[in-house]
C-alpha cells in the first residue's frame, strides 16, 4: 500500500545536485503498516523504514489549576484550562466531578478538532474562607482518564492595627493626661493582611457599650450618679473633634502598611445650672473601628456580625491648667518717677500632679518681665520678676496676658504645631509721678508772645533743648489776621511765611503758588531753579497727557456700562418677563427655627466629611432619615436635571462609599423549582446629601428578567431593585453579578439557589379508616389526608390506585388537581364495604414533573361472632 515514484539517474549525481523521490501511502484498511525502502548508493545500502499509521487523535490537558491566595468576598472567580489535540482526527472529552466544593465547569464535554484547542472554564466561589484542593476527572479519547487538581486558598479580609516601633498588634492606646484645648498625637500602622486591594474608613464608636465621655473614673459612684442626674454632658460636644485620625479613609494595596496619626484633643464640657462641684478632671474611653468599605449586610440584618473590621480602644484624660500666681491676679507696684523702676517678685506654682506647664508673657508697655517664658515641672514653683519702668507720667492699669504653650491643631485640623491654647489674665497697676524741675529762660528773638514776663524779653523753656532746623511756617492768608488791616484782608489763596523763615524761603516752588509777607502782605520773591523746574511747554504737555488718560479711562468705563446695559436688556427682554424688577414688592419668606437647624445640620454633615472621622451615632441618624424616606417607584433611570448630572459625575471617597448601603451581598433564594420565577429585594440606601446613580450589569441567563437595571437614588433615600431568578436546570446555582456607583465604583452580589423539581408531601404515609360512631358497620368508612406543597411553584397531582388481584375498595377525592405554592389541600379517602372487599389498599400520588409518594390505607373493621 506504499507506492514509490522516482526516476533513478542514469549517470552519477554531481556534487551539489539532488534526486527527489515521492512515497505515497494509500491505506486500504484501518490498520498500521510497516515497510522499508532500500537506497543503493554505489556499494552502500541504506535502509529507510516506512510507517503507515491510521488517523488518530492525541489529546492533552493541564494537570493543575491554581487560583493562588484569594480574598473571601463572595465573588465567583474563574480560570481556564486548554484541552489540546495534537493528532490528525477529532477527539472527544468528558469531565466529571463529585467533590464537596461547588465548581462551575463549562463545558463538561465536547469535541476537539485536529491541531486546535478547546477552552474549559472552571469557576469557584469565594464565599467562605477555606483551603480548596479538589480533583476533577477528564476522560480523553485514546488517553484514558486524567486528573486535574483545583487548588485555592480563600482567606478573610483582615485589617490589623500595629505599633510603629514594635510591629505588634495594638488593642489600646493610652494618651494619658492632656490639657484642655491642647492635643497629643500617637502614630499607628494600618496593615492590610490580604491579597486584595481594599478601601477602608475609620468610624468612631461614640455610643458603644463601655465608652466613657467626660467622667472622672476616680470619683465615687455616688458622685458620678449625682452628676448624671444633673448634667447632660454629651449633647453639646462634637465627639468627632475629640479623637481625630489622619487620614481617616484611604486605599491599601495587598499586604501594604499605612502610617496613621491619632490626635486626642479634650474639650471641657459645660456645667449645668446649679452644679458647682464639677470635677476638674474628665476621662474619656472611646473605640475607633477601622472597617473595610463594601457591602453592608450588618445594616440590613439585625444580628449580623462585622468580620471585616478591627477595633482599637482609646483612652485619655483632660485636665485644666492649674497655674497660680502669688501675688496675683492683681499686682500693684510702688509709685515712682519717670526714668525710675520698681520691681515685684511673683511666685508661679504649677498645682498639676501629672503634667508640666509652659508659659509665655506677652510684651506690655512700661512693664518688663524676667524671664518672659519658661517651663514649670509638675507640683513645682518658679519666681518671676515684674518690673515697672514708666516712660511718661500717669496711672497705668494693664491687662497682662500669660499664654500657656502646648501642642494644638490648626484650622484645617490636619497640622499639629506648638501654639498658645490657654490664656491667664493678670492686672498690673503702676503710678508714675511728675518730677519737679528748674525753669530756664532764654531770649526770644522773634515775635513777642501774647503772655510774657514783665519785660517781655524772656520765655520759659522747660525742655532745655534747642534745634538746628530753621523754623518754617506757611499759612493761608485768609487764616491769619496778625497785624493785618481791614483793607488788606482780600488776599485769597496766597501763602504767608513768618519773618524768621528767611533761611528756608529761597527754594524751588510751584509757579501757581503765591507767597506774601505776614505784615505788609507784599508778594514775596520765589526763586525758580531752571535745572529742576518745568518749562511752560513741558508744563502744557504734562496737562495734556493727564487729560488724554483721563478721557481714555472714561471711555473704557462708558463702554463697559454700555455692554452691561445691553446684557441686562437681553436678559429681561423675553416673553416671560413683563419688565418687573426682581423681588420688587415681594415679601421675604419667613424662615423657621426648624429650617435653620436643618441647614445647620446639612452644613455640619458636609463640613465634617473631610477632616473629622465618621461616628456611629451620625451614621445611625443618617440611616434613620433614609429609612423614613422610602421610595419604591418613579425613580429616574438616567440623570436628567443639572443637579443630578453634577452629583452623579462625582468620584466618591471611601468615607462616602461607606455611607451607601447596597445589599445583601449574598442573595440566597433557597430551594427554587425549575421553570418558576422568584424575586428577592436588593436594597439600596443612600445616606449622602447628593444623588447617586446605580447601574447593574447582568450577563446571567437565570437573572435576565431583573429590572430596572439603572436608578438614580435621591439623597437620604431608601429603595430597592427586585432581582428575579428563573432556571431550567436542576442543581446548585452560584454566580455573581456586578454593579457600579456613578459609573466609577464597582461592586458585586453573589446569588445562591438550589434548583429542585416540583414536590408534594403527605401528612402521613399510612391511613387507618375507622367506622363513624353511631353508624352501621356496613356503611362507608372515611378519613382525610393532607397534601403539602412546600415549594415555590404550583404542583399538578394525580392519585393512581395500585390494583391487585382482589381489586380495591378504596377511593380518594379529589383524584387530581393543583396545589398552590406554600399551600396545602385536604383529600378524603373512602372505603366501600362489600362482599370480599379488601381491607387494605394503596395509592400513588404522582406529581407531574415531580416526585411520587405511596399512601397505604387500612379499614379497621370489627367482626361480630
């Protein structure tokens, strides 16, 4: 069956040439053949074996599918394996699996063409933490059975709080004692101990059991109970400002550590009316929870736990600044003269038993303090010298401010720096008396004063100082009448110089200024320096220049006013406006106190989003508002208004995503009959003050009837989307579908169902029929049996009697019918007595496309002798 086609050369083959031979194989039967081809090369013989094989398939597949370490997030993940055919004919495969872990394998059988691959998808569900090591059997044509191992390690999402220096797990941080108004910081590490990236958010538990806010734990129980009856200390304090966390939200990569800063800033609570013995120390015990952002089954289930969070206890004490001054707070100095100095020694005592205090005196005129700043240890004293050095005569009453220096937060609540967090005020009182001095006289060479001594030649000069600057006086001529006659008082706009200003009168001046003498009103000579003054032509150019720019600026203003008038004309020139001015004659709306509180609450909620952590009390308040405002219909599928489009285009932070509740994350339909339709609610709760847009992506045939797939949820609103499940295949169903928030933030929901056939159950399998009391024994015996339908689909049934050689004397009504889902039906069994009637009988309850149950009936007949 081999054929050789060749033309043997008659002459020797020269170097570099070749001879071609073709061997054809034409099999006549399905069997493997062997032969040989002899090649004669001069005196050598080369034996070439020939093999003719029939077409076969050669299938191969991988031996292992390893998913690695994945997170238990109720998501269905899949991987692919290839079944390759390296043969020359098609080959079939079949996959079987009988393990305990649910594996979705598609397809389980098929045909692989020659020189091609067949892709098989294997999916597992990461619903619970476990180690998956299962084996599936792949039957390959021509190769037998091959085992493929499925391996995966499913771990929980774990957040851990570690110490920065030690690296150990932290359960509590003690801030110790901190002054009211100051801050103390501690650093921690937040560790993502999982193989998946996660968003996290910090939540302050301000209403948890075991928390303390502003209570002195060292006081007696009676004193604390008395304060509780008189003081409501927690209402006026924003708890989120006591404990700050930077950052309080974020994203952690797999096995990444992030450095966080915790800041404790105690605030002193206000005293209630009538309470005077309030303890100066206030202790705080709070819990800070770090939670993974995701589905919130805990909100939708009353008894849900929180597996994806870690809790850190925080405790600290707030104490007031106890710095006393002796003498103080009013310090009086002895009287002194100008240039002298008096001192007072003041003792500063720090009465705090736990913390030192740093002080700084602000600078005050006429008073000096040494040292100006310093530090006093706990339960210690320090002397400070107050000095009074007046620079002028009088009585000085000064409020001296003493700044207490510590660590505090800036306005952005993120930067901690040293600053003054508390002030103490002292009153400093000092008197400076006038000192007596000798009066010196000197000759007055100028004008004789109106009041002088007897000779009128000496003037008292108490300063004893002289100046080298020439006296210059320029007055309006209309404002002085010294030695001026009535006829010379008509000079307006002229400047007059005193007679003793000659040394400074000859100087460059403006040309439009005229100067006259004080006595005769004669026009004074003004010297004009030609090197520094303008010529007449330059003066004219200067005026023209000013006028040009004044006109230019005026034209720009006119153009701007014209454009504004045109714009206003087009705004109000329409068919709607009738020319009324805005709000003309309208009464302003009245704003109630409720509206003010509502706006204040909304502003407060928005302002705390960035800097302050979320609190459990605030989340509960938002959830209660959203639960009251429930909307089940008439929601938009797409953002329509401008506000909705703006809100739905936002990129939400992890803190905002944490306030959006979509769940349950696992929807368990339970036992569902095939060809039946079952719906469950996917709850959506929007606790934000903005709109959100939910988009569901479903590519599963069993969930294709789910609608609507898009909804715009208003602020502080609760709604739901009905998820409809319908299947035609028996068995366990586990698949997940995805959704997005604002088309940016993904999420998923796991759907679990057990597809079963229709089934009916009987109240009892054996039925005994007793005679009715008072009736004859020959009458009919009757009894009832109840048929239950525990499934979600109506069941069609038929009673079929089991006939024997003796026949049957039993009948049942109704003989056929329907039982609605989760309902029951009562059937009556009757025994008809007769000659040789059998006292036992059987019926088969046959359910269409379902189960079959046998019912045995016995008639209890009393025989008389």
